[in-house]
């Protein structure tokens, strides 16, 4: 997947803030990241898929590239060894090492 065709941004909707991964070509929201939390060297990313053209298999690459590395400027490097990507609707979880894209 060409993660360069996507971008991430933070959305502040009143008292609620979340991150969005959108397809750059048409501005369509692909993923909403509800929370990014560090727990004892494991990063937990809670997300929701917003586009039927993408699956949970796409989420880690897109979130890592557009949110963790770019938007959050890789601030968890050295603090997290792994990332749990958790779909909040389906409870599907994928655990991957935290590392360069």
C-alpha cells in the first residue's frame, strides 16, 4: 500500500479529540483513531474503520505512517516495544513491533 497517498490530522470535535487518516486524492476518511495510550512499553491504538475499501490489515501501515510517525512525530520511539492495533467495533487486535515504517 502506498501510504504516501494518505495523510493524518487531529480533529477536535468539542470535548472529543481524535485522529483521522484520510485518502489524499478525495479527502475521504479511512480510519478514525480514538486513542493512543502507552502501557508498560506497549502502545495501544484504538481505531475504527470508516471506509469499506480498507480492512484491518491496512490499518497498521496507515496508522503508523500517517499518525504515529508523521503527526505524532514518532514520540513513542524508545518507550514502546510493540503496538496493539485494536478495532473498537470488531475487537480485532493485531500486535506488531514498534519500529520504522
